[in-house]
C-alpha cells in the first residue's frame, strides 16, 4: 500500500524529535511505498539536510513552519486572489470571497474564545461545531483561491479576534487581551494553520495515498484531516508525547502574555479534539500518553499503545556479559537540565557515601541547549565540589572526587553502551519524564535500576527495578544502598529487566504493531473507485485496472492523466495477435529490469520537481508509483486481488 507519512519538524531532516523512529518505521516496512510530507521548524534544520532515504520512498514534499526574514513564504500562495482581496486588492467581484473568509475566521475565533464552556473530557461544546466549520471553511477557501498566509495576518483577522474576545461568555483572561495580544495570536494562528495553504491537496499528492500516518498531533495532523475530508483517506495518529501537554508545560511567560497563552491553549485543545475525532486509530507511546489523549478527547475504543522501538543490538555485548561493571558505582545517563533533578541525586549520593564509603557516582551527559541548562550544569558541578572534596588515599597521592561529570565519546567511554557498562546500578532522578529512553537502554544492558516515579517509569520498569518518589533524596539513597549491598539481587533484577526490554521495546515489536495497524485500517477503509473503473450502476468493472499496472517502469503507451492507469488492448476488444504482441513487449520490459526510483524533493509551491540532494533519475509517472510482486500480464484476478 502507499503510506503518506506526515511529520512536523522531524523526518526526513537530519535533526528532529521524530527522526529516529520514523526512519526505523520506513526502513522496516519495505513492502509498502512511502510518500513523505514534512514541515520544517527552522532554516537551520533545513540547512542540516536530510537523512539518506530508502528506495521505496517515492516522493518528498516539504514546507516551512517558519517565516524567512524577507517575509516571503514557500507554498503560501501569498500572491493569490484571496490575499489581494483581504489585504486591500479591493475589486468588486471579490465581495463573496471576503464574506466567506470573514465568516470562517469569525466561526474559528468564536470557538476559540468560547472553549471554556466545552466539556473538558471530550472537547465537545458550543464551540466544537464552530471550530470545524471555520477550520474546514478556511481550508476550502485556501484550496480554491490561495493566499491564506497573508489573509490570516491581515487587519480583518485582528478585528474579528478582538470582537470575539469581547463577546459575552468569554473568560476574563481572554477579555483582557490588548491589540498587541491579538496581533501576536494572529501570527501564531497563521503559523499553526500554515498547512492549509499548501498545494498538497490534489489527486497527485495526498489524494494518491492509501493511508495518512501523522507522526504527531498538531500541525502535522492537519494535512491528514484535509486528506480525509477531501479524498476519504483514513488517518492514523501516533504520539509519543501529547502536543497539548507539551504546550501547557512549555509556554514561557517571557514569550507571550496570559491572554495569548489562554487563546493558544483553547485553540490547541480544539484542534486536538478534532484530530482525535477524525483519526481512525490513535496510538500512544505509553499508557501515560494514552491517559492524556483520553483527557483531550480521544475515544478509548480507537486507542492503541505501541511502545517505541529501540535498537537492542547495540547494547547486546553489555547485556550478554555477566560482568556487572563497577559493583560499587552508580551511573546516571542523560541530558543535564533542571527536569533531571541532579541536585537531589547529589544529596542522595552523600547519604550513600556515609553508608558505603567506596561508592562512586559517574554522571554521563551534556547540557541541553540553552543558557538555563548550561547554568544548571555549573551549579551541579559546584555542589558536587562542595559535598565531595577531592579525596586522596595517602599523603603523597593526588586527590580524586567520588563524583565525576563525563561526556560520552572519550577514550574511557567511547559509546553509550560503555557508559551503562561502567556501573552496577543505573539511577534516574527526574521530576518530569515522558518515556524514559535511558531507562530502557539500561534494561537492554541488563542493569539493575533505581528510578523516580514519574511519567511512564513504572510502566516501563514493570517490577524489574526499584522505584521511589521524586524529590526524595533519602528514599533514593536507601534504594541505591540496598542494591549496592546485594549483588545477587542486582543480578536477578538486571536479567529480568533485559528480558522485559527485549519483549516490549525492540524495533521488531514496533514494526509488527504498525504493520498490523496498516492492514487493519486498509481492510476497513471504503473502496475509492476511479471514474472509468465503475459501470453505469457504480459497481467496479472487472479487470479495469489489471495486475500488470502495479509493475515498476514505463508502460508501452502514454497514460491518461485522469486515472493514472491504462487498460490493455485486450480489455478494449483487440485482436488476439495484437494482445499477444503487447503482452510479450511488456514482459520484455519486466525482464530487462528497469532501474528503480529515487525520491524527489518537490517544493510546496508546486513550481515543479527539484532533484534531491544526491543525483537520481526522474520519478516514474503516477501509474508506475505502486509496486508489488511481478506477475504474468495475462493473469486472471478479480477486483481487490492487487497488493495490500
């Protein structure tokens, strides 16, 4: 089948949160064909380039979620008729389009300002219908006229937002918004709704895929919503972290004021509820995320838990080694930032040292991006120096601190697996955590663990490690001391942890889960019939699209552009001799082994294909995009006997 993979700031770019699991998904399912529809987060991300794509990625469409310094925007249609009408083009025949735009923005603004009356469990309320009316109305208008980018930043939009926030029934925070707040919110609204302005919504792009798989909620799922509305393409949404929860936790006061944050929260809540309503299946990376999805409106009957797939083979040498590393050494691995609460870990280790004087603590990591993380690392180093002054074994020996801050890649610890192998107990001290990747990696290495009860930690550990409350150095110290004094218990817990990780968190189980979900969705999806593939009663014609239409390579005759597939001459009543000659010619083409396709990067503005970063042959026509096993051209098969 043909999968449209929708990403937001991730794959196929070399940097991004969803890059690794999307790449493993695409490479692990070579029997399917993938089209990538990617939204980039910044110019820096685009400059980093793409990862090397496999051969069964047939197309890549990209568009930015950021605005260049000159104000131009690829694929926004800023020169469209709608932009000129709303921003002052002012011709008389544009009144209808101006009224449509104003009505849709008013519906959207009213829904956003009125979400305080919605049911917090489902998102349903007086604003839900208005939200969908405004969202899809703007999408249809952008599809017909273009120019939604500038229209959403126009004075018309700001005036409508101001009137909606002053209406009766809105909250005090929203009512206190100023003109500056409305301008800021209009800019953010345009950025999130930018996918509505793209040229992806036709039979050659999203209309040609069998299934849309959104790698996250939010802006990445918008193309999937429109593909379902315009073409009936089923939508699958995968989230390893709920976008709405991320918005709640990461909206800094310095960036927006309280009114803008309230409006954005209302908008993202409505968008999440609509995405969950329209998705055929919503998968969560763990039960913690699954509960958040239900809180935001997801139907439990349409949810699945699919754990992230991680490469276990890189940790196999450590996990299969009976040597437990430094038996008196505690190891911490991760990004050094305030959420990891290394301050509590250092205070806990002070208690450990009183009970076990030979214990050591090795911290492997680097500060996360930003000044706050760098300052936090400096504070941790200063605290460690204060709590644990350098110790010397003799009067003439150099003092060594029992706490060390190290980065992976040095001569002693060349890779991540060696970091976990350096200790007998792995510690996680976070106060905020989603899916604890470092914990799973330590389980692959067969190490006993001590963790704080945050996020999905308990679900991941499943009884194979010790769990303590967060922000409790005394409890953390007691658990570490218990494992340091009992090597047999460490060995039992480490073996159980490795067995659990190999059962639940490997790439293979992740691929098997999505392979089954893909087939399930396609089996329940309605048949999308082409115009010339049905009879007068709307029933499918037998052999309208023969099996050889699935073969790679050019056909012997040009293809009709409307359907992308041609019926052979025998289907039109050709003579047997002509049919035999045609079939023989097609078999010769298959035997010759035509070269495969290489993905092409196509700009969202629709100006034509641009070669990918490495030289590649031009893409095949639409009729040749689908691939499958080679069959005899004259085989007899009924409707639906093609490839899954």
